[in-house]
C-alpha cells in the first residue's frame, strides 16, 4: 500500500499528473475560517467537561464512591455549560453571505398577489 504524503503536488496513483487543487487553503481567495457551532459545541463540552471532572475529583470527599459521583456530576454539569457556550460562540462568529445587490429601480419589496387569484 502506498503511503500518501500530506503536501504532495501530484494526484495519488498518477505521479505525472498534477492534482486539481494544489493551493493552500489559507491562500485561496475568499476562504475565511470561523468557529462553527458544531466545533464550538465539541470543544467547549470537551474542555469544560474535563475541567469539571478534575474539579469533582478535587472536592474534599473521602469515600471513593462520593469522589466518583462528584467527578461525574461536575463533569456533566460543566461539560453541558461549555457545550452551550461553545455553540453560542460558534453561532455568533459564523459569517453569513452578503445580501444580493439591488438593481436600479428595485424597491426590495415582495410583490403581493392580487385578490381573487388573478395574475
């Protein structure tokens, strides 16, 4: 099996033929990276969930079952909070496409249908 290199300039399996896209993603015009809601959800939940587990283990309980329950509680609680905040941050930073430019004389209003169904 052939090992694929990350920065190859040829199509896999065809060494003489260039790949269709040899430009770097950061060099492409109009390509903006933003934190999407899914990525924010996963990162926020994972990071704060881990912090919650560490916090739960550090609580002053002496019984092992109490420590396990505390770690689960704080991990789930802070994980849900982090997932919610991460998804919200992803939604806020997401870019929407620009609105369509109006042509001269266009008001931007949607035409209403005539009463009685006549065109």
